[in-house]
């Protein structure tokens, strides 16, 4: 009995001498050699990384900014005060100056002073302003002898646990500051494993075979594992941020499974069309493999575009994630064919047996959906666009910055310390501004008097000379929290209005810095260069799509839809994290997350754009009927794109369970963008637009056609046609 299909598949003819065919043939024929080579690379670089170790370094320098100038002044003239620090907060309802409480606090501080990497420990009973006016709160700074990144996390945890052990009998102790936050955010894990397990379940349901489902997972694990070790080695040469490893794992696992799935799905369709495993492997690499190379190259271009921001901390991240995408591309076109060479016959038998026993018409549901969209393309276009526009609305009020400890979970020590300081002293004490002066007096007296009368400044410490350099520094405590918009406004007002006026009167020099001001400067630096970054990435991607599809309208459509999907993802992030909905603590969107999301999502969106439209283009060249080409393209790729999107959503979404707020935002943004891209854009808007454009979709002016290079993604013709 012959089973009818909604779109009868046929084997695809491939180029005789194409490089991908040769690579696929070599990997398939020498499958054990190729697999062992990948295994040797994985074991070798992992062993080297274990032997050499990593040296991740958070480059917080911002050349040309005022906060960097303040940091440079301290480094040159007061290096002992230029290091990182944490703080301890003591709360006692009966008063922190009570004799028994004071003895316990002093004993704890003496113990902390003997711990590793501790430079100095303050004394709240001798330093002015360290005991709150209510007498129930006190805080003390603990300076480290090296940067936070160089202190083992276990040493910071020992300080936190030592502080917690001192609690009891009416005394509460909490440890806060950036070193404590970094350690707490580094705890936990398992998000990657949960995401991969969910991805495996989806693949099993899709293919009906654990063996077939495992191949994309194995390919992704090999690629990500190898790259992770390479990045660890590179961190000894290049400045790579400490949060790079989880980010590259997040992206690498998602695109690794995605790329392998796109190739494997084409392999499966070729098998079911009658090709043998060798022919199916070659055809898959010469079609879907080309799409993977193009899509991956777009991701890399977008990531390397981050170098345009001029922010050093983003450059190491961009390089690392781009390298991850490159290795996943190589794995998809070399390791996967090798695995298919090993397990191809077994997979073929199971796939054919399942297809014969299922009794279902392949692609029937997507054929009905494609026909429905073809009957009402305007409805599909308008409905999908309306969804995206509504989700974009919150992004209009998105505020970039860095969330302070007030946005952490109330169960964490850093949040408890933040709340204790805010209750006893005021929210601004969690992020004081460091103001440096250089005037004739060398004492900063004029500066202190000016700041004391400035709206938004709650308190000012006496200015302290920085050696004999002529510089003096003081702390200005805002009346609002470090992450508050009012604090940002205060910093700008001090720099643009208050201090310039003081400079005119005194002839001195005044600079505003500190961690709070540095976060503001970072956000501004990213925002200032965002337009150039977006223009370059969108423009270059449009040119590449134009060369591939020989079309003027398709690249324009892709650029607009990709921007809408990114805007919608940022809108959802703003709604959840900035506005504090769905259980999230309110706070600004981490300054570098939107640009990273743009770089990754814009590239990933090209995966589905290229995979879907290239199949439509292939059908268009074969049948010459634009409506039929759109319908067949959606039928043959709709299920794969949906499954691939579902896998990426669960992998990215699993990072919502990470304790790191930045990873939570990144995971949510990527998951939402991919979900909208796979469900709304590729299933509704793109086919609707393609039906409406008809033959015009494949139009390109002659002069432009002659000027652009040929970048074909599909085989030149169908066999048997």
C-alpha cells in the first residue's frame, strides 16, 4: 500500500565537487577517524585547561570616562585604597554599643582580620558615621589585598559563614558587597543539564528513537566542551570576563543542538524520500549544511560587531561566544556526518519502520496550516505583527544599568546586608559616590560644603588627602538607592551643573566616580554606540541575504522582523525584571544584556530565516509557482523549525533557574525571542508576507544582481525532474 503525502519528498541532487560534499563524504567514510579526532581534541584541550588553569578577569576599565579617571587617581596616589572590599553589617535591637554586643563584634572582626586575602578591617566604634543614629545598626568595611576575581570563592564563603556563626542573642550579622554577591551568584547550577534533558525529550518525541535523538545532543556537547576548555586557556592571554563560561555554554548548547538538528532533519527527509544513508548524508550537508554555515557566520558577524561598542569587557565575551558558534558549526558539518556514518543504517531502519507503522501523512498538518495562511495572508500578517508590537511596548521604558543587591533574593546574605544598611543609614549608603578634588587648599573643603547643600545628597564624609598629591577624596551618600533612576540623575547633575560651577569659582578640578558612577558610565557607553552596532549588523546581514536569495524584499523583511522579535524579547524582559513582575525583584536591565541578546538573537533568527526561505527558494526554482513554493517550503520545514525552537526555548529558559540575575535576563530574552521567531514569525508572518509578495519576492534589480556575489545554499536541481 502506498502512502500519500502532502508534499511528496524527493532525493536531492548535490554538486559533484562541492567542498561540503567532499567534507561530508570524508567524514562519513572515515567515521571512526573523524570521531576519534574530535574525541582527541576534546580530551586534549580539556587536559591542557586542567593543567594550565584559567585566569578569567573582569575588565571594568572604561577609558575616557570620569569614573575611570577617579580609579586612576586612586591607583596612582592611594593604591592601598584602590582595591576591592566587602562590608559587614551588625544589627542589635538593644544597641550595637552595648558591652556584650561590642565584645562579640570586636571578636568577630579580629577573627576576620586573620583570614586569607584580608588587607584591613575597620572599627565601627572608632570610625565616625559607622554607627547609625538609631544605635541599632553598625557597619564596617573589610578591604581585600587583591581584586575580587583573584580571591577564591571559598575564602569569601568562609567570611560569610564566620559572620553568620557570630549571630545570636539579639545580634544579627550580614556580609555584603560585590565580592559576596559574586560568590552567591556563582553558587547553584544544573541549568545546563536540565535544559539538555528537556531537549533530549523533545528530540525523542520528534524522531521516535533515542539513538536518533542523541546525535544532535552528542554533537553539541562535544562542541561546547571543546570550546569551554579553549576559552579557559585563552583567558590566560586575553581578558575574558568571569561570567563568559556560563554565557557561552548557554549559547553553545542552544545553537549546537539547533545546527545539528537542522542537518539531521534534512538527512531524515532524504532517507524517507528513498536515498540511502550515504546519499542522505551528502545531500543534507550540501543543503542544510550550507544554511548552517551561513546562519552561523551571521551570528559570528553580529557578535564581533560588539567590538564597535569600545567596551573592553564585552570584547572578550564576543570573542568567546563567536568561537563557540564557530566550533558548533564545524561539529555540525564534520562530527555529525561521522556519527551518521557509524549509526546510519540502524537509524534508517528505525525511521523507515516508524514511518511505515505510524499511518500518518507526513507534513499533512503543516500543509493544512500553509493552505489556511495562503487563503488569509493579510490576517496572518496583521495578527502576528500585532502580537510583536504589543510585546515591544514595555521596552520603550527600558532603563539600562546594574541592579544592586536590593534586587537579589531576600534569602541571600548580600540582600540582608543591603536591607540592614538601608534601614539603619539610608539606601544611598549601599552605593556612595567617590568624589575627588584637586584645588589650591588640597583639603576638599569647598567641595564638601557644596555637596552638603545639593539636593539628592543625604550625607558627606570629611575629605581625606590622598598623600601629598594635592588630591583629596570624600564620599557622598545619595538619598536614593544605587540602582534608582534618581541616583543616575544626581550623578549627571553633579557632573553637568554643580561641579562645573564650583570649578569656575575655585579653579579646581572635581571628578565623580565609584562603583555606582562606573555603572552609570558603562550604561551610557553602551547606549552611545548601540545605533552604530545595530546599523552594521543589520546592514551586513541584509547584504548577505540579498546575495543568497537574489532578492531585494526578502532581506528587508528579515531585518524588520528580526528587529521586532528582539524588541519583543526586550519588552518581556523589561516587564519581568525592571517592573518586578512574575516574582522577579525590580531593578534595571543589566547594561550589556541587550547588546548581547541583539547579537545572538539576530544571528539565531537567521537560522530559521535561511532554513525556511532557502527551502522555499529551492522549490521556487524547481516548480516556478510562488504560492506552491511557499506552501511546500513551510510543509517541509515547519515541524523542524518548531522542534528546534522548542529545544532552544527549554535550553535558554532553564537559565531562569540560575541564581545569577544577568543569566536569568539573558535566558529569558533568548527564550522569548526564539519562541516568537519560531511560532509567530516563521509560522504566521513570513508565509503571509511571502504569499502576498508572490513573484516579487524573488526580484532583484539587474545592476545589483550583477554586483553581488553568488552564494547558493541549495543544490542546483532536483533529481528525476
